[in-house]
């Protein structure tokens, strides 16, 4: 298969974006991230995984947006991505962690079968042995090993996110919620017994929009 100009441009955008984020991607990570983007674009024509159609936009708004957060998970061992959709940040995190943090396991859950079918296909094609996929409502999920980090990207209000999933968080675990504009009103409505440990502004290369990570733990 010939490498198109678009593919080369996407590769260059990924390389430059990772460098701007202070990430050093191996050739293997780089290749898998591009393969994931191509797979998402292909499935998106039929399954509507994301409203974006242009791979260049998907690179910035999805891939680099998720990559901007990966170092926040550097100490995590067992991560759950709630409302994982097309695998953001879960698949991106799994590709990064396979080399950067080999002990990390990444689970993804979504209620929509076509989305979890895509995640299962991505796991197989990208040979991500560190990934598990669940089709279920998170409030009904039961697992043998609780998670030390639970994350989501534009999934639900923080209050609901915590109420629906805190039975899956191990003692001493934390939430890392990916949000756009700082959600002050949502933070004010956190359930009793929970507090914001810290917040972190993210700067996504090529994306002119606010992005924040909200770290939440039991108080």
C-alpha cells in the first residue's frame, strides 16, 4: 500500500505534537497510534464513533488531546476508562503504556455495542494485550480487582461519574477526569466524602480550546 501525502502529514503532526507535549514516542508507539487513527476513521464511516470526519482534526482533537494526559497516569497500575466510546483516552493510553509502563492494565467500558465492538477490534489489530473491554453500564459492573485510577473524557457530570463508579475504585485510588473548561459548578456539586486533590491545565498542540484534568479522591 502506498503511503499517501495525508498519511505523511498525519505522521509529522503526531511527531511534532508529541515533542510539544514532552513525549518521546518509539517507532512502535508512533506506528500503532497512526494505525488506531486509520482504524477509527474507517469504522467511523459506518458506525459514527465521533462527529469528526477529517483525520487531521481527529489527530488534534482526539489523539493529541488524549496524549496530553498520559503522563498523569504514570503511576497507575489498573485503569478504567468509563464511557470509552471510540477509545479516548483508553486506547491511546494503552498504546503508550505498553512500552512506557508495561505493568499497567487498561479497561474500557461503554454501553453501546458498536463502540465496544470497535474497541475489541482495535485491541486485536493493534495487539494490545494490556486491554480489557466491557459492554455494560458502569454502575452494574463487577470486577475481581478494583481500579487504582478511574478516568473519563467528556462522559458525564462529575457527581454522576463518581456516584456510578466509586464501587470500582480501590481504597486510596483516585479519579482523573478529562474536562474542557474548568467545571467549577460540577466541582461544587461533588458528592459528600469526595474532594478535588488538584487540577491541571492541558495545552494540546494545535487545539485552541481549554482542557483540564481534575484529580478527585476520597476526603
